[in-house]
């Protein structure tokens, strides 16, 4: 195991949270997070923010607003 270091782990944290890294980079960051308290804390903050954002984005617009937007979009594309 070679530690990828804090700089690489932090630079790739966003992609790590979204599972957008290559297999090897994913492993590197996971191994670093397991042994680095500071980066592990950053990861937990990221997970919490992502979770809250995903829950907030589950709300839907009222039907009237949705229809008004669709009508305006039709007018722009026409």
C-alpha cells in the first residue's frame, strides 16, 4: 500500500463521493481516508452535504409552476 497523500485525496474527494474515479484512484483514496483523520473528517462532511442535498432535491415543483415553465420553454424553442 502506498499512501496517495492528503493533496491527492482532497483533490479527488468530490469525484470519490460521486464514484467517478478509476478503480485504482478509488482504492488509493479509500486507503488514505482509512488512515488520515483530517481527510476522513473532510469526507464525512462531504457525505453529509451530499446526503442533505440529495434529500432537498427530492422535492417537486408545484404542478402550476411546472406547467408555466413548460409553456415558456415551448415559446422559446418555437
